[in-house]
C-alpha cells in the first residue's frame, strides 16, 4: 500500500470525509476528538445519510404502525374483540416525517453546528489524484481540496434491475414506498431480502393486497428454515409469495402496472423494486487515486478500513463490508482512530443482524450450511417456540430458535431465530459467541423466567437433555 507523509508536529492533521451518513459522521467526530481538522463533503441536500432519512428510522415507524393495525384486526386472545382498524395514511406519514426531521436535527445538524473542527462543503466529490479532490458545488463552482487522509463513506443506492420496460414506468424504490401518500390496492414487490419482506408485510397490514416475486426464495442468503418459516407467515396473512419467479417485462398504463412473470401477467397499482443496494462509487473516479474495487464497485478494505492506497480509507455501504448502519458507524470510528495514528480493527465474526418482520428474523455467526461449507464439523438443535414459556403465554408460538456449535469444542458459533422480539434475543447469543462460550456454559447461565431470551437457555439445554421433562424455569 502506498502512503503519505505524516504532518509535522506543528501542523494539524487534515482529513477529508466524502459522505454525510453514519460512517462519515462517526469518523468525523472521532477524528476531531483525536485533534484532526475534518472537511465533510456532502452531496445530498439532507445531511444524515440513508438510515435516519430514508432507511432504518422511517421504515421502523411504518412497520410499527402496521403492526398495531394488525393487532386490532387479529389478536390471539379470546376475550378481546377484533375490528378493522381505521387508517389515515396522511396522518401517519406526517408523524413519520416529523420524527425523521427531529432525529436528523438532533443527531446530525445540531452536532455539526456545535463542532468547530468540522467544515461542511456541499457538493459532489471525485478524485483528481490520490491527494486531491475535485468538488463540484451546487452553484456551479468547482473547488480543489487536498488532505493528509481521506475517508470514502458514500453509502449505497437501490438497484434498478435491467428488466424490459422498467425505465419507462413510475416504480417505487424503498424511499417512495416509505413515504407514499396513499396505500395502494395491490403492491407488487420485486425482491426477497430485508427491504422487500419488511415493506411487503407492512403494506399488507395497512390494507394492501401484496404479491412478492422471489427469484429463488425468501431470504435466500439465510438458513432455509428462516425463509420457509417467513413464507408460511406471509401466506397466512394473505401475501402471495411466488418463489423462483423473475419479471421478464414491465408495463404501465391507466395507473396500473403489468408485470410479466413466466406465463402469467400480474397487475398492480404500485411496484416496489427491492433487489439490493449497490455502492455509490461510480462518480468518485477511484481509478485516478488507485483505489481498488470489486466488480460491483464496492471498495475493497481490510479490517482496519484501509483501501489499496495507504492514506485513503473507506467505511460503510460503499465498501465490501456488510450493509448495516451499526457496522458503518463502527467502521467509521475505527477508520478515524487509524487515520489519526492509532490501531483499531473491526471484527465481524459476531455480527448480529435483524429483519423487522413479524415475527422477526435475527441471526449471528454461522449458519449450519455456512459452517459445513467452511469445513467445520457442527452440531445443531432447533427449538420450536411452543417450548418457550413466554411464547406460550403470549399465544405467539410460530417460529423457532436454532443454535449451531462446533462439535469438537462445544463452542457456540451461530444462532438463527424466527420469533417475536428476536432482535432483542439475538444480542445474548452475540455476546456468547464473542466470548467463545460453550453451549454448556450458555445452558448454565441464569435467564429470567418468562422472557423470550430464556429460549436461548432452553435451546442450549436440548444439546444435553429432553427439556419436555423439565419443570418450568428448571435450571
């Protein structure tokens, strides 16, 4: 890797950060803590990146409102009357936007104003060479910027599949779906991963008919049981899931979409494209700086966020790392430590992930299939939620907890959960993997009774005993 001389003691280290989202801000704040002067180059009009503006925050508001609508429509208790909810999408949307604006102001705009060591430049940056950026500003002016270190944190954008007719129709990406002013009668979703399944279920619960086109199956990168379980849930709610389905042509006329799938034409009044998010690197002129990327444009980084050029770092969705906001923020912080003379790495062997469907899907570590592919001899156990007391008293027993261990050592190496509150449960498994606990050690831990996380203990116990023969809360 090539490098650049460190500034002298009398010169303040200068760092240019391209981007304005979670990775960029985490890096900027940490770098200024370490005494650096940071220039933040932000292309988008709104500071804060995907998560707060058009991702995590607005999607969870949409999902929560849809969940509460569904609870009114169908609850599991005999003595509580169900009724069709009254849904005012415009009022929900206004509240959603207000909370997004509030969080962006509190977590980004106000922090930026208060930090005199960060200078914001509005514009689109690209590399002139490894030491210089060219910034095209909104007013048409061009500025050159040199720095001692660079961090690329430009995020990602929704993929637009190359389907005949797609360029001529008013499809939705996740952004339009999250902030739509009305609820469509029939939403067709192209995609089968996180964004696709979360939005599909939310709109079904808000009153739309929903069809999901999955090229292979739901959640194709996860344990098969997770995708199969979620498919069963979707179908029970009236969501049509077409597996092994690919759109071959798309049309739009008279406010209606027509999607050709195999020998069938599917019609709907809204079409969501949720087929992944490629990195935003195409306009950066990375070749001029010598920064290497993968075929899809993702910047190649090591576990210290260094690119192929020693003084240029990258973090977040524009890199080869997993596309999660907490990974981006952690990577940005560690990049800043390394850019300012420290040594910090990002270890992703115990990285939790959550899909906010209902029930939720949560994973950490290796699935059984991944472990076998890596040559690890494993054992696994799957515990149905009908064996978890909290799930029983909630009358929410659809789902399971699966644990994967290294057969030789007994260490926990993976967990996959389909359950209500799985996102809360998974962190205990994450800590167990990070601390290299054996499944016996996990089984011996004290878990509070009538919590969902107790299911981890019960599943761990199944490696050694028949838990159906235990009394409740048996240790």
